[in-house]
């Protein structure tokens, strides 16, 4: 680049003004403009600087169109030449076909010959599927010149391959007729029509190293050299001398000896090289933060080369504060918020149900999920939060459209769903336009991502309308998902500012003082060919199409060029296998060692930190200490709060000290919390009809179990909870499911009690329901207050003994039989996650003891898992069934006191759990970022 700048400045004013500079990429052209401006000592007329792709489009008059538009134009030709196929299925195959057409044109390959050989090869593969490649090649040679008699199966198999040539020819003719092209189409058209160069007005043409020359670009350059005074500036790459016998590199050397070639001198110094090995994606971010921290060179001269685009969002989050960055690497839409937004919108739209009176209801959980994922404008965020809290508090499963009418922020999203005259594609377009409007106060990256996706969707919607192709809901969502997974946002920032974050191919003809390769692993550097292809590699090699081997050689040259020009190079490789990746460092690392000697291997010492990441521990100082003291002095501590403390100190801090409201996990299934509430209410109503303290009789329980009475009690509980005078749609849909589940739970309790009272000599008396137990415990300067709610207390007198029970109903999945507690540490989470059920059992018993319940009786707390059996299992401690828990309560209180002392000590910070299983369903994991 410096040599080219010097050559340009030697030209006269008029000659410079009328010069043309061809560059391999837009980014290299911008860097050339900057270098020219910095070097010029007087005002000059800048030459025209343009890429070869753009020049081809300009001279041929063929406008490069977007891939989505190309797919829409290819679709009708596919149906005409191949067969009728739904667009959502064609989407995948159409993308492969465009890649193949691009490769053929870039290589100036004889398309009829390539497709004919491909047909012949596929017919032989079908006829001899078990043959080795060598045997198949011999058969292939034998059948040349013969007309075999294929079977009907073979004919059907080869139909697609035979249609490729007419499809290619018809599609190309259509594009040229409409003055459109894909990138290689314009290059081929110019290469095969050199007279078009007569329209080019230039006194001199300077060509910056075109990188890995394709047959099309090579032919265009030869045409230019024949018509114009020209020079080609080649960038050297000493490392490719390692491969003197490689024919591809030999060809590259021959290209560099074209007429009027100028070879840049090789750099004498060797860069300082480091190899960072990291454990997983999080470790890579930590290594990147460490690699960027000690930089003393200019940020603009530092490049972060991203080899795995899935890491781009994480990389952007870990750039140090105050460091400006420029991103020109395409961001896959599947790694943006759009993917989750689309899934939430899909579930919400599918949850809309039309009722018998022509009104609409929506699933509350789906609506809550969508309201949490969507990036609401700042001015409505508070209203959204209040609505979420109210809806969750009510525990509704279904929400009517009338209830949503007073909510203006939801109206634009719900209205298209209820409009039956709109197709789903049109609804999707309205949602995307609304999303773009709502995102105006978001980051520029998010705004551009939404705009890009909405624009692509509009192209497909318009194209299908023109083709009169109606799509059902399933097909529409499939297309949306394919777009999300197939598109990248083509960011075009200002590459002359800030830290450069780019892909390997974008580094062509650029040099940096510091280069950081992120995830330099085999399979990524060099890249493996994961893209499906209709043309095998041997055929690509034979006809000059860009093969996997050629791509890998180009990557090798780009890597070694960057390293030779840099002062400092840092490889970051992943030592953990993730997905289909490899834990093996890139072969380029070893090749550099062979040529230049070994270099240090490093590991990041500290976890990576994002801007939003909180510290891994929270000191109990300042405001935190004051809030903790207030909690210990004023709040009533529940068993669930203590279970959270034993599980994770950070989780306890977020919930009880910072008082951050957590949103319950949402799903499309019936809410366990709602089922629990309704079941408790129904049981409370039934047992209220029995006299407190009197013995239950078998007759009473049998009457309560009568189907009609049981259904009536369930309906009454539903009406009572939802505050309804009548119960709508009780015999259909979700209401039927809820009613059936509650009925089965209540039935198990009644059957269990019936079984108890039918035993000889057993008397069961209900003592209380929904009983609140409270007590206090002195602890240093504090007097701690405790509370707990017991669903039911009863007295159970048998021939052997008299027992006072504390029963808590559970509608979740059954715990292990007997909730075995191996030792005290199981309850307080010293080594592993605490046994929450076991701790609750002991806590209820301790509270009952402090309240003098069940005097002169055995004390037995039990959790009754209503999905399990018709009777609650007794707790087990150290392998033995507990019939009376009282003897263990003094030691429980002492260990509880020790746990609370750890909580109250100000010199011990709030620490995160060491068991990452606890993070899986934690409501605060997005804050903690572990």
C-alpha cells in the first residue's frame, strides 16, 4: 500500500486525476485513501478507487442484487425446469444453487460440460453405490461414449441433475435481461466481453494485489493490461516458501510475474507471537480481555480477527470501556435477540383462540414471555413492568382480548393477530415495522439488525405476492426461521476508526501492528467446508472451481501475510470441544513454529467481565451492610429464604438485600404455582366442612369423594380464585385440564385420609389449616424473626402412639421417596446444593416446637407430593425413618444459628454457589452472567 501511494504521488496532477485504482475490498480502498491523504503534502485530485466487482458491475450495466431477491427470482425457474416445490423447501436448495452458479462463473467454467459430467457421475453413483472411488472412476471411463439403459429409479434420480443446465441458462438470461447479477455474474460477463472496457476512461490503471486470483479476475486484469498503461502491486508472503511444490502457490508466484508487476519488499523483523489457550467460550472472552488490556500501540492499528462468528456478540460485550471499535464482520441473525423474539412471537400468535362467542383469548404465559423478550421503548417500560406483575399475581392462564384493549403499548402487536383478513406474512411485516419503530431508542446495532431483517422479509413477501403463492402458517414460520438462520447483518461501519473487528477475508491487503486471532482452532483456521454442495471437489479441481483446498491455501496466505507485517500476534484457541468444533489448535500455529521457533503458551488468569457483569462476590460494606442489618432486624425470615441462602449467596443478595423482583419461569404448560394455589383452596374448603378437632369418619370422606361433589368443589375453588360468578368454558381446552388435575390431586388426599381412618384403632383429627407459625431467635446484636405457613396440622392416634403431624401439600413432581437426609450438611449446603425439602421439614418442626404444638405427642412433619401416592412418605435421616423429629431439633437449632452467623458477619461477602447446576434455572443468571 505504501508503494502504491508513492507511485500515485509521482504522477502529475492531471494524470493522477484520471487514474483508476483497483482494490480487492472496499475496506482496503478506504485505508488506501487514508494513507494517500496522510502522505500528500499538497491538495491533490484523488484517483478513482474501486473494487474489481464494482468495476464489473459498472461496465456491464448489471446491478448486483441481494441474495433474497435472487432466490425469489430463481424460484419460478426452479418450478419450471425441475419440479413444483413449496417455497419453504426450495429456500434451502435455492441457496445451494446460487453458490454453485457463482462458483461456475467465477471460474469461467464450461457450464454445459460441468453439468453433463455431474449428471454422468451421479448416474454412476446411483448404479454402483458400493464401489470404491477407484472402481467408480474406471466404470465412469468405460461408459464414456455409450448410452446405458437406466432404470426408472435411475431416471428419477438424475432428473434434478439434468435440469441444472437449463435452469442455469434460463436464470442467467433472466438476470441479464433485467440488468441484474450476482457478483460473479458481472465478472464473467466482463471477462467474456472485453469490448466493454472501451467505456473505461483512464490514463493509468494501478491494481492493488487482487489476492487469490480467480480465472475471471485474472482474465479481466489481462484485458486491462492490454488496453491501458498499468501496474500491479503485489504483497509478498515469505512463509509460502514452505510449500515450493504446491501447484496452487506456484501458480500464485507465476501471477506475481505478470507484466508491469511490482513486488513489495519482504519485512525483515519477526513479530512477537503468543498462544493463549482458553477453556470454552467464556475462557476465550477472558483471554481476549487479557490480550487487549496491556496494549501500548494505537487501537486503530490493532485487529481482532474473528474466526467463529458465533462469538461476535460476546466479543462486543467484552471490549474494554472507552475503546472505540469498528465491526465489519457479518453478525448472524440467529445470535441476535431477533431469534428469541421470533420464537416468542410465534408462540404468542399460536396461542390465540377464538371462542364460541367470536371473541378471542390468548395464553397468558406466551404473552408474558413476549413482553419480557421485546425491547420496549423507555417511555413504556414501567407500564409493561406493572402489567407483568399484575398478571403474574393473578395467576391467569388465559387473557381475553378485551382485557388488553386498555393497554396501548400492546395494541399494535395484538391487533394483527385478531385480524383474520390478513395473511400471516402481512402480519409479520406489520410486526417488523412496529419493532423497528419501538427500537428507535436502542443501540445502532440493534436498530440496523431489525431494519435489515424487515427489508429481507419485505422482499420475500412482495415476491410471493407477485407469484400468487399463498403460504400457510407453518410455511411462513419455516421461512422466517430459515431467514434467521441463513442471514448475516452486513455491517458497514467506519473502518478507519477504533479497534478493527473483522473476518479473515476482510484483512486482504491490510496490515496491523497487533493481530489477535480469536478461536484459532482446526476447523475454523483453516475453515472446513461445512456448506452443502451439488458439485464434488474432484470436479471443482478439474474445472478450476473454487475448492476447499484452494480456500484453505488462501487463508494460509492471509494469515502469514498478517503475521509478517505485524509487530505482535496473539492466537487464542479453545481447549474445549463445543458443538462440532475441534479442541486442536490451528495447524498454522505449528507451521509458524517450524519456520520461526517456539513461542509462549498462556492461559487467562481471571474470568472475563462484560460491562453489565457484577462482581463475583459482594462485600458487606456501605449500603449493602445497612440493608443486611435492616433485613435481619425487621424482616420475617421464611424457610424458602433460608434455602436460597444455603443455595447461593449471590442469589440471596439479589432477592432479599437488593430486593430485585424476579420473574417466575414461563412455559406453555399449566403453571405449577397456579395448580398449587387452586388445590390448596379446594382442600381448605372441603376440610372446613368438617368440625375442627373431631374425628374424621369414613362416611364423611366417602361423601366428599363422590364425583359430582368433587367436581362442584373444584368449580367453586376456580370461581373463588378468579373472582367469577360463573365458570366459562369449563368443559373445554385448558380449563378442562386444570379442573382434571385439581380433581385428581384432591382425590388423592381424600383417599389417603380414608385409608388412614379405616385402619383398626386409628383416629384422625384435623387441628388446623393454613396455619402461620412464628418465632424469634437471639443472635448477637439481632433478634431474628421467623415465619412459616403449614397447609394442615392433624392429630393421628393409633394403637401404638399419638402423633402430631405437620402436612404440606406439593403439586410438583415427587421427590425421592422419604426425602432422605444423609447428614446435617445436606440441609445447609456446605458441600453440595442443599436438600430443600429436607430443610423445610426440619424448619416446620422447629417452628411447631417453638409454638408448643403437639405437646406430649410425637412430632412428624411430612410433605405430601400429590403427583406421587395417596399418602405422604415419612422423612428419613441417616438412613432411618423418622417417627418423631423432636430429639433432633436442638442440634438443628444450633446448626441454623451457625448458618445465620455466617449470614450476619460483615467480613464475609456474599459468594456465588460453586455448583453451577443451581444456575440453570436461577432467575438472576442474566445479571450474574456466570
